């Protein structure tokens, strides 16, 4: 009976002991940590990740944030004055027309002369190409070889005023040109045709 009790005790003792597997004696390795590749900042979930487009600041739409640009100054009056300073008026037989002056000292001197008052010049035809008359004074000369065209205003020898209605080539000073004409007939119509005339020059 004792032997039977002994054999029954052995299986019970074995069940109460921990497993005796040799693997239980081996040390348990530490848990593997994932390698950190970024900085120390806290990871952000995909839902919270910032869209690159969201980081671009919005363009201000308020008019207060846009620097104002002053519009260019209105120079129409100034340009008009400059244009007017290059114009003179000619009157023949009560009919008036205009001419544009050259940019030289001779034309400037003529305009300065007219600023002191109108100038009337008795003119007659010469060579079937021009009307010429004395200015009664001398102006600075800027002579150069010139081929005239109908409508040209010429200073000859510094003291003669010439209006050409045909072509000629000589050493002249250009004073200006009649506006709006280009042919012999057009110039003669303004001047009243052939024959002596009186031309009054004035500031337009």
C-alpha cells in the first residue's frame, strides 16, 4: 500500500514543478527598438501632416496691403506748350495758316523777335520757285547745303525771309516748314498765287 501511494505522489509532484525545459534557462533578449531617423520632435500622424501647399502664406487681397502706385503726372499741358513754342502763324490777305519751326538758333531768334510783336514782310516772286522779302534785321545763320521742297521756310544771308513753292539747291538756313502742304500748287494757294504779297508773321 505504501508503494502504491509513493507512485501516485510522483506524478503530482512533477505537475507542481515549473517546466524543466532547457530553453527556460536561457536569458530573454531585450525588446528591439525601432531606429529613430528624424529629430527629437514628436511624430505626426498622416492625418495631421502638413500639406506643403498649406504652408504657403495666402496672398493678401485687401487693398490696404497693396502698395499704391501714383499715376504718372499729366504732361499733356507741358507737351502742348512745347509744341506751341515750335509754331508760328502766317497771314496773307486775311487768310492764316501755321508753320513748324526748326530746332536751331536761327528759328529761336525768329520766335524771340516775334515775341516783341508781329512782323510784316513785303515779298515778291523770284525765279519761279520762291517768294522772298527782307526781315529788316539779321538772325543767326546755320547755313548748309540744302535742297528745298515746296513749303520750306528759309533764311537767306541772315536777313531775308524766303517761302519756297518749288525746289532749289543752295547754301541756306532752314527756319521751318508750312504745315499740311507738300506741292507747289498747295503753297501758291496759301500765298494767293503769283505776285507781290505782304506776309504777317506772329506767334500762334
